[in-house]
C-alpha cells in the first residue's frame, strides 16, 4: 500500500529511554532485519527508544507474551539509559495517524512472523520524500506507551558520547517497580 503524499507527523524531543546490552553503548542502529521496523535490506539502521522507562522496559523485557517471569540472566546483561534527544520529526503511526497512512494498530502490535510486512513498511517510510527521522508508535506490550524507531539518518539528534552506558537493570532502584507494574517476577533459574 502506498503512503500518502504528505505524512502525518509528530515531533519528539527531550528524555527518551533505551535498554541495551551492558557490553555496548546505547547508540546501536541495528541492520539485522530482526526487529519490527528494521530495514529488510539492511541498508539503514534503526535505534529503538521509549518515551518513558516503562515503554523501554515493556518493549525489551516483555516480548514473550505468555511469560510471567523475566530472566535474571537477561536483566543482568542489560542497562537502561535516559538520554535527551533533540527534536525529531517522526511518522505518527498511532492514533489518527493510522487512518491517514492506511494502517491499523496492528502495525505496532505485530508478532515476529509479521515482521516482513512491518519492515517493508519501515523501508517505505524511510524512502518517502518527507524524509522523516523515524516512526513513532505505541508499544505492543503497553499501548499507553509511546516508542520511537529512529532511523540512522537522525543520529545527530542524539547526545554523544555514543558509548555512554546506562544503569544496570538488575541492580537498579526502579526495576522492581517496573516488574510490579507489569505483573512479572524474576526467574532466577535462567
């Protein structure tokens, strides 16, 4: 399906959150075609952010829909960072923006087997003449939360240094509140 000549957009700026492997800095624009809005051809990278700590946690730690536990080993290898992003113009892929682009909320609630469709959509957005900086969408796991798929061309909106690391999730003061919010426990056996 073709996008309209003029995209519905929203500006995102200020604090955003990212969960990332402790071994790496937060700034990683993936090109693996493994995630929802990755480029299927691997020609441009995508960095996933949450507008809140809850959004970043939900998108990173609640991927396994039936799970009531989060792996201790997974959390032990992750950090969360808050960075302040400069204003970026994003496709509004939620609310009234969905009808304007001929989509439904399934665009952000898709399961992994539907990623070829969402990735093709991301490529179409990336190539659109409006040259938006990415896609603003609602979290699949908490649709009250706003998330951002930031295209690599918007790297200048992020603070440096790119190797900056966040707070370790497992030993953070806020992890237990997030787990309680989402009704998940800690799996210490994995």
